[in-house]
C-alpha cells in the first residue's frame, strides 16, 4: 500500500470527522509556494487550516511527531498566503492537526484532533 493511498485515506477520515463537528470544507490539498495545506475549512466564523498526519503503524513514531519546526513555519506561511489571496486577512483563524493511525478500508484505530496546534507548546503532541 503506497504512502499516498494511506495519506488520502487519512485526509478523507479527517474531513469526515471535522464535518461531523460543524465544519465546512473550503479547500482540499491547497498549494502555494510554501507548501500544501491538507484541509481548509470554516467552523462558525473561524477559518481553520488542518494538517493531517497518518500512519499505519508506530514504527516511524506517532503521526503528530512529524510536525517539525520547519513544517510549522511552512504551515504558517501557507496559511498567511491563503488568507491574503482570499482577502481574509481580518478573520479569526487557527491551525489544527489531525493525527490518525490505521489503514485504508477500516475505521481509524486512533484519531486525535489538536486545536490551535501551532499556538500550543511543543509538548502538546506527547
């Protein structure tokens, strides 16, 4: 099973979970020069940027441990770019992380949603 297949499954599971919590999808796999944002949505008046990390097993660590300082910087720059390009610079926004463990074709063994993940201390994911 390819990493792309696992990632697509994880993004679909994250989207399904978020939409079940009063969340509306605005964009999926949005690209800019700084990188990609997996999911962008609205929850009330809040624009939410979501990084989805999916792992089939823990041999490479927990999915959320893949959010490195450089990945955080790219996410922030990408979010700012999206807001500017869509004339949304005055709106409330945040960056969340959804960590998923499991395999395509089954329900996730674990799905954790970290709100305001980039505002939190590094220890949020431990």
